[in-house]
């Protein structure tokens, strides 16, 4: 997808226009989820909510510990950073929490921005001054991917557009999550294919030696839920304890993201 051109109409769009465009995004997301269209159609519809210079929808792969771009218009170097390094950026730890309604660039504290290689080495050289990074979560709380939008001057994002992006996160998450169970299963060793995507995340965390509470904090679930997942993992893999599960994961190349 090509970068969006400025039409000079963003400031004149009414809240009603933006909300109508948001309805189009939801419709595109439903079609993508059903397999009728691709993720590029969702980004194209999203340009009606807010004009952008670059945007991408990426899916998180908990097995390979990286993002995969489903659709996007960033240059190759920026795309590579989003896919392989963004999850290690100091800013990512801030916006990963499910309670955060996206992190808009102009709202990032200067000290945090200065510590971000993603801004310093990737976005700033592109002339980016605003945009949003929005983590996306499945209904069960799993982190499934991210929406990234970047803009250059003189674009300005109306408040209604910012609110619309927040309201669209559920639809965007469904777009990103569509088919992940099948894709992850195809990439796994046979003995791990019986595990759910969330159980795979917990299994990966076991290789780091973290406690249930520490795993819960990283995955934004409760320690009790972590314990339940571990019980299911041990039962499905016919293993006696978490140390054995961690050893199995390590032997299969599964490890926790940094």
C-alpha cells in the first residue's frame, strides 16, 4: 500500500464523517476476518478516519517472538524494526498494557521518547511528528499484534479520530488474530500443537524461570490464570512439573520474549 497523500480536507471533516468512516473500518475488518478481503483493505478504510503517511497492521508470533506485517506502507527499514525490534523498545513496555488506549506520539514523555531507538533511528529520520501505536488484544486477553500509524506535518489528528481509533481496537484485534491458531500450529513441533496460543505464551515464559506472579505481570493475566494454564500444559504434554515443561520448551526452541 502506498503512503497516504494529504488532501487538505482533514481539518474540514466533521465528527459524523469520521464516525461514518469508522463504520467502514469495522465492515472491512469483518470481511478480513471472514477471509473475503485482506488486511490492506482495513488500513485503506482507516485512512478515512485519519489521514496518515505510513501505517501497518502486524501480528505477534509468540513462537518466533516477532511481529509479522499483514499490511503496511512503511519503508523497509522501518518495517524491519517494527517486526523484529519494536517489542524490545522501551516504549513498548509502556503501551503493552491492555488498559492503555493507544500511545500517541505527541503524548509520549520527552524522556521516554529520547530513550526509544524506534523514534530516534526510525521515525524521526522519516520526519514523523505524530501518530499512534496501539497494542491489540484478543477477547481472552492475549496480545495478538499492533496498529502503527505515523504522520508528518502539516497533518493534525482530530480528537474525534483519536477516539475512533480507540473504539476500533476490538475490530482491529479480530483482524490481526484471524487464523492465528492455525498458523501457529503449522509452525510447531507435533507435540506442542495441542496447546492453545495462550498456553504457548505461558510455556515460553516457563523457560525463563519466572514465577506465576511474574508471568502474570508480563502477560496481563492473574497468577491464578497462569497456574491454570500450567496445569493444562502439564496435562496435555504428560509432564510431571513446570521444570519438565520448561525443558521441553527449550528443547523445541521455544523461549520467552525479552
